[in-house]
């Protein structure tokens, strides 16, 4: 098989030219063509739901709970103990933890208690099917929807928040942004080369209502999502 | 939730029928619609599910946005319209940026090209097992049978689509594909195809699917998805899902192929925020879907999982035809399904009656454009033009206007049949002059009331269904509440499904004249009574 042969299909030029023709341009677009006028302004007074002035940890906790996540409040000092206690209460035998300095204490504490705990970077995607709980940090959290933003960048990955039946996410209060508008505006300068391959907004446990509209949680992704909300950070 | 008691033996299996979307052309909607209307169970599932979602949508927007809802719809519509108005520019920008992120981009004019590209990627990488997340575009191109034909086992992983695949059935709703099926049908399909003991408890059924599909993710070497949005600024593909299967399909296998129509583009991430606020609320009344996944190229060097290759197939397949000025707004559609849920016609006839992948009002408008008006001449008429779809649409697509335009095109292209043309010509003449109008309504009144007088055609409807009829039922057909149940000729089509009210004994004009209405008009347009003179 000749792997260098071109793929089937149409060329880029011919493909875009059809679009230009449908738009009644006299000639297909070229890089020299001027940029279009800017799109409609995303008017804050129309789209914003949560403002910066609100009690963000409180709004976030309420919306996250409404989305079906279990929110546990803690402090920086008590984080490790509370995480270990949560893992105990969930009877998670095997745990994988994201490789973050802030979570380093959890790994040794869990091992100390005889749990099988590993760093996420040492457990590949296929091995995650046998892990009971994944502990991750978040890139941000969104108060409006109670969403966790999990990025695959900086040595993280995609599997920890997806494959194990339990996902435990640690959110520092300072990471909470008010509104979806704020989070996506923070990407205004993002470039394709510098973005991680995967950013996922997680809002609740995996769910479906495909069978007669009956709501079922834990259909493919995690059955439970626990949020450790660190209030003094 | 109480699981329903499990019967010892499954109910009798429904025969495995022909694929619902293999229809002879030109497609005749009426037999299927009639069958759907006669199917009481279908009426119940589709009716209650769509109503619940429609109410949920309205409540969700009202609670969060209140009076701003309409401005929000305008904004979302403007963003999409702007992108479409400059689609070639945004496409170029998107393609450059996606390539910078490491995406391999392919261009497909039609379904055959899209499938040929997918098969070639599968062949070159010796793929054996493909896991697929829900994608209307792949339904449009018929991708799954094409992959299976070259020996790539292809598994639908969205729970609804998985069940439809087991049952050799087709989706009947853009968002909730198996809205036409109940739990016993799922139980039967699982027993027959997966060899598990019969159950019709939804939670147990979902758990069976979870275990079965996890084995597939573990071994799959190809993942296929659609796309909800493409972001020109970053070259990203955005997927909005609830179950998590979409994340598995795009993360577990070493190759990910996304297939997207060119209309999915939006300019930048700030516009994604607006679209996300609209999509899930319009669709399932959720503030946002469980997973909003932004994929920007394959796994990076510093990431420890994710696919090695990401391919994106940009699909035209008739979209540049719709992009022409007068129909362009139809491409704003974000496939939320709100128009289906709001539509009084969809609620009654269900998705399969539309004879094509896209059903409901949006399907009735785009299918004739994608597949030929002469092939689907019934669809522009599969609407009451009530405007519920327009009102529900988060990007303000004026669907009623589009239906009327399609009907006009049918006349221009000579697709409308002779009888219909003759009837409308006659009607036009009747409305043309005062005397023809008066004469024809006199004749109509007499004829219809005479017909209603025939014993078998006449019955008197109680004023409100469910209430006892009034003590004194007026059965005289010359009184004003008789109904025609079996009209003759072409009118019979109408009375097949509902009764036709007989015209009143006296016309409105006569009544008006008796009241001295015309003199009042002559007096200078002054209204009687408590004069609302706006």
C-alpha cells in the first residue's frame, strides 16, 4: 500500500471555491482578501448570568450540586486528610492521582493507609479500566454552571477524569470564574499550537435519558463526581 | 424511580423491519404519517417526551434569562449568520489553525467522498474495530455500513444509537434518537443480540450497555465523532455530550476521525460561550451538557494519553446549495432539536414519517434542498405554519418563511401536481372579485350543510372533550354545530383524520349588515362600544 498517495476527496482550493461561489464572490477567496467586519459583539448585558460580585464559591457549590456532583468543603490544611477520608468512605480500592505538587501528600497518605495508589502519569489509559477512583486538579471552575474544567495539558491527560467510576476533583476557590463568558474570554489569545489537545468542561456525572426519558447516571463515564472545594485558597 | 416488574418471558419480538430511511422516491409521506397517527404507543412516547422537553426549554430560559431571551436568540443567530456570510474566509482561517494544531484535514464534496476518505484512513492504519459517537452527519453519509463492508467492526456507543443499531432501526429525533421506542423493545433487542436475560429496567439495561461498550473502547483502534462547533480562531473541534461515550471515542483509540458539515464554524472562543448557553437548554433543558469537549489536534508530547492522529473531514454534501442567499439562514441550525419538540406535526407523525435523516421542521426544510425538492414534495407541506418552530429556534431561523419559499419553488419548477394547481387557480378566482366571493361562499355554505344533513355524515360534537354533552343537544344540521365526518372527493382527505365544521347558517357579512355594521363603517371608521382606537 502506498502510504504517500493522496487521500481521496477534493482539494482544499476547489472545496473552498465552491463556498466562495455560493457567497457570490467574483473570485475564490485568497489570503490577500480583507478580513470580514467583526461579528456581533457578545453583549455582557444580554449573555452574563453570574457577575464577579457574587459569592462565587457559594454559587459554584449550588450549581455543581444541582448538576449531580457531590461538593465537599475543606481548607488547604485539611485537604489531604479530607481526601483520604473521602476515598475511605467511597471504598475505592485502587486510586490514581494526577501528578501535581499540591496533591503529592495524598499519594503517600493513601499508601500509608494500605490503599493501592499511583500517580496518573504511571497509569496508562488501558490500565485505568481497573482503577476505582481518579483524583485530579482542575484548570478552572465555572460558577454559572457548576462546571469543572479539566485540561490534558502539562503532563496531565484525558483518562483520569473519564475512565474510573469515581472522579474526585480538587477545586481551589481562587480558580472559580463567574460565567461561561469569562472562561471562554480567557482563551481570546489562545493559539492552536499552545492549547492542550483536550479541554473538557465537566458538569455532573455521566448521564443519559435515552430509554423512555428515565434519567440514569454513570452510563459510560464516571458514576459519581466529587468536588473537594478548598475554601481558603 | 421504581423499576417496573420484570415479566418472566419477554413480550413477543417485533419483526426486524426494513431500515426506515430506505424510502422509494419521490417520497410519499402520507402512508407513514397515517400509520404513526394510528400507533397509540408512539403517540404517547413522542407526545409526552417532546412536550416535556419543550416546557423544560421555556422554563429554563425564562428562569435564567427572563426578558433577555429574545436578545440572546438574536445574538446567537447573528453570530452564526455572520460566519455563514463570510464562510469561505472563516473556513480558510479554521483550516490553517487546525493544521497548526496537527489535525489532518480532508475535503468531501459529497457523502461518497467522505466515506472514501474514512475508509482510506482505516485501511492505511489497519483498523479493525471502530467506536463511534453520535453524529447526524454520519447518518447522512451512511458511514457505518460502508465501514462494515470493508471488515471494520463499527459500534455505535451513544446508548440510544447503540440500541437502534442492535435493532437495525434508524434515529427518529436529532437529539433523542430512540424517542419512538420503549423499554421493552430495548430489553428484547438486548436479549436477542447480546444474549443477556430479559429485563426492561432502564438502569440495568444501561449497565449492560456500559459493560459491553467498555470492552469495545478497550480494543478499538479507530474512533469516529461528529462536531457541534468548529472554532476558526483555534482550529478546535467542540463536542457536546452527556454520556461520556464521545470522550471515550475521541480519546481511547489511536486514531480519531471527526466529520463535520461546513456550517459548524464559529469565529472564536467568546462565541462558543453564547452557543453553549443556547444549545443544551434548547435541546434537553440542561444549563450545559455534562461534557463540553474542546479538541485541538492529537495528543501533545507532554500528554500521556489521547490519539496519535486526528483527522477532520469537512463535508459539503449539498450545503453550498443551501448557502445561497435566500436559504442561507437554514445553515445557522445547531441541531438542538427544539423545533421538533415544539412542532405539533412532528409530535403526531414522529421522525420516521419525514423519510430522511433530519426530521421535524428543520428536516422538512433542508431535506428537499439536500436531496431534491422533486424527491420530497410532501415535506414543505408537513407543517401547519403555526410558527412554533420559529419561536423555539435558538438561532431564529424563520422556518415558516422557508416553507413558503419552498412551496413557491415547487410551483415554479412544475412539481406541484395538476389537481392542486387547478384547485388553487379556482380558489384564486373565487377570491378575486366581490361577487365571485359572495357567490362561491353561498354555494359552499349550502353544499356543505346539505352534505352534513346526510345521516351517516352528521354528528354533533360535545362542546368540550371530556365533559358530558349539554342536556339539550341540537341535532338539526341547519343549526350551527354540525360536523362533517366523511366529506366527498378531495375534501375526504381532510375528514379522514378529523371532522369538518359546517359553515354557519348565516354568513358573517349578513350578520354584519343586520347590525348596521356597514353604516358604522361609513360613519368614519368609529368603533362601537368602549372604543379601543389604537
